[in-house]
C-alpha cells in the first residue's frame, strides 16, 4: 500500500497516511484531508492521486509552490521515496511500507560547534540523502 509520510526535521516519520483510490489533498484549510498548521502552505496546496497503477503529485496553484526532490513540480509521476517540500513541511512518498524504518531519512550536515544545518526549499546541498 502506498503512503504519504510527514517528516520531522531530522527526517524521521512524524505521521503517515495510506493512499488509495481517493485523492489526498494537503493544505492548511478545512477542505484539505491532511490539514497542517504550516503558514507556508496554501489552504489547498497539493494533491496526490492515483491514475491506474501510478500515483501523481499535482500542485494546486499554491502560493509557494510544491517541490519534488528540489525541483518545482506542477504535476509529476511519483516514485518510491520521492521527497516533497511544501511550505515548511517535508513529505515522503512511499510505494510500499517495507524498507521504511525509524532511522532518519536525511543526515543533516553540521557546522561549527556541532550546529545542525537544516535544508531549505530547493537546497539539496545541505542534506545528504541516504537512500
């Protein structure tokens, strides 16, 4: 079963939603199935939907855009372990649950005095993706 996972800052999974036949809309408004208190999200920011055997991501004309693996995405065919950034929230798409663990999916870089450097939208240089 396919999943959409909300990630913590360290890359661990905070929450997950099963993806099925019905589209799953993400945003901060009441009409979104996945509602998050993220002021960087539009009320209806993006949707993940099934088309045949595939899952697609579609930006819903959001103000800040939806980013897939560091690139702005209008509509995109999702692949296992694709990383989605919307507002300040980071998501992981998984085609199956096996292989997902409690281990962090991102290994943050550190600066002076072991300060953790968090990645920003579209910045792949600040985090080493470990999959």
